[in-house]
């Protein structure tokens, strides 16, 4: 099939490359000319494991193309995906749909034969209806159907998630659209990925409900970690103890510094706003949002406590800046709030992250950036593990102790066992676990 992917960011580029790998002919479009120029010269503008290879293979096979010319890509396509950003709108937290609406207008003007237009961006309830209306107004003659196909991939494991999804959700009432979407994903359901056909509105709710549920699960275990800390219990064993129950499941039960990233914070907020507008407030999700916001500042307080009650003039090394490992994405990363709070209290920060430092400089020009973990830790009064990159999982503690001013480790991802680190002479703080275990 001929496919146009409008928006070539994390989702558009990964989806486009994977669909090309299924054998479709895919043209990825973006308004960012620099991004397109980079892709055309085989440079991948984001860090996502395996993506460079996948893109190179499919470009070489003449199945994957990049352009800024939306009109020609759309005119040739049987299916057009909208995968542009839907950030939080300034001021009220609703999803900002201006990029989606702009894409809909441009697509409408370029359509030729019957085309299925698919929102892959995460969009609130009713956006499919808006896209359809905007397109009809722009081009009343056009023959098209609008479908919703929310994306569930996770950055850092995006290719595998796209190729081996837990499920594919297609929201479309139009029979022609259902048939075409079935064709797009046929290689996947040959692999037995369940495909769920539903209405557009239901598909839109599924995406937000899934993210809100996961954010709530994370926030739940984070609060239980706080309780364990006071109670002298071990949150990791609690998580295992509840996660073995199949109704609960073991995933998303790792205590941490609060969820971040480009999806959960904005999607939970947008879901809350939609629910309020409909007069059916989601109080559980509202609380999740509030608890998670407070948590990031609480993490800074944990660092201050580990440093003896003040960080003024202290040197703090931050290990990990991105919102999770295996991505360069800094959007809403917990490190941002933690570093800001520590800077406000007079700390000097040196950070190291394997992939995130280029984007981190946009947030913090005034902190130091080191080439590796040990350079960051030199002369430090405290090391804080914020993101659990693999290279922080087997630190050389003897070396750290030698180069640090004081051996204090705050582990916000519970990577280490308290007694192992303490035995090596470190003061160690983690989440929801008593010392000495
Ligand atoms: P992104 O910011 O990385 O990419 C969006 C791209 O769209 C940018 O390159 C931008 O230049 C381009 N763009 C904007 N307007 C355009 C237009 N009119 N025509 C062509 N290109 C245009 O965003 P992302 O992380 O890929 O997210 C895209 C959508 O997918 C969002 O709605 C997001 O919520 C959703 N989503 C993201 C993830 C994730 O892990 N990042 C997962 C699932 C769903």
C-alpha cells in the first residue's frame, strides 16, 4: 500500500519505518525542513535503539521516503496517518490540537482518490469528528474516511512495541476504512496481534484511559513506597507480592521519582480536562496528577536530607537526565524538577546522561555536563541516580568513593540493594526500603 505519515517525530518515524518494513511504500512528511534534510542524508534526528538500521534498510529497499512536500505524498497515498504533536495547551492543560487541525486542512486540499485519514496522534474525544468536519469544509468534493488508530509504543522499545503490539485499536465506522486498515496491519495479525475494531470515539477514549491507568498504577506504588519508608517495610517485596496476582500484574510497579515523558503528564491532564468538560470528573486521575507533581519536589527534599539538611554550596552529581533509559527525550523528565529545586537551594550540579545531554542543555545551560559518570562524580558531595540507564547498574563503588568528596548515594530507581552499598561505606538512600536489607 501507499502510505503517507504526516509528522516524523518519535511516533511518525518509528511507525513509518515499521510500516515500510512490513512491505508498504511509506513517505514520511514533516514541516521541519532540518529534520527532513537530516533523514534524507541518513541521519536519524532522535535516539531510538535499532531505528537507524531499520530506516537505512527500508530506504535502501526503496520503500521509505522523506519529504517536506505534503501534497504530493498525500495525493499518492491510500492511507494518510496524522502523527503530529499534541502537547498540553498553555494555561488550561487541554490538548493543543492546532498541529492536528493544520495537518487536516493540508491533507484535505491534497486528496485525489478515496483515502483513509487516520489519527495516530493521541487526541481527545471528538477529535476524529473535528478532523472530518475540517476536511469537509476545506474540500467538500473529497472522498475520504477518518479513522482513529492510537499508538501505544514506548520510547526506548518502540520498534518492538510497534511490531509486536499487545493490541491494535482501530476506531472506524466506515466499512471501506476498516478494510483498508485491516490491510495496513495484516502482517501483524498474521502474527496474532489482536486487532480491536471499534468506534472512533471509543478508540480515542481507550488511549487516554490506558495512559491514565498506567500513570495511576505508577503513582499508587510510589505512595506505597512512602508508606513503606515510614513503616520499615520493603516496597519491592510489596510490589512483587501484589504483582504476582494476575489481576494486578507485575509491570509498572517500580517505585521511582514520578512519571514523566512526552505522554503521561500531558495525557492524564487532557483526560482530566475532557472529563470535567463532560461533567463526569475523573477524581482518581485528578489525584494522580496532583500526587505525581508533588513527588518530584519530594525527591529533591530526599536529596537535601541525604546531604545533611542543606545543599547550599554542595556539589551534586546527577546520573541520568532523560525521563527513562534508552531515549534522548527530556520532555517532562523528573530530572528537570529535581535539578531546578536543588539549584534553587544553592546546589552546584554536574550531570551525565548517555543520550540526553544535548536536549538537557535547552533546559539547563547553567549546570555542568560531564563525559561520563565518574567525571560527574568527581569531588561530589552526593550522587543521585535519576534515570536507570544500564551503565549505572554496575558502578565501580571503590572508584566512586575515592573520587567523591563524601560517599553519599541517593538511588531514586532502587537499582542497588541497601546493604551492598552501605557495606562499601556509602550513606545510601532509596525509595521505600529500610536500610540494611
Ligand atoms: P514529536 O514532537 O516527536 O513529533 C511530531 C512531529 O510532527 C514533529 O517533527 C513536527 O515537526 C511534525 N509536525 C507538526 N505539524 C506538522 C504538519 N502540519 N505537517 C507535518 N509535520 C508536522 O511527537 P511524538 O512524540 O512523535 O508524538 C506524536 C503524537 O503521538 C502525540 O500526539 C503523542 O501524544 C503521540 N504518542 C507519542 C508516543 C511517544 O512515546 N512519543 C507514544 C504514543 C503516542
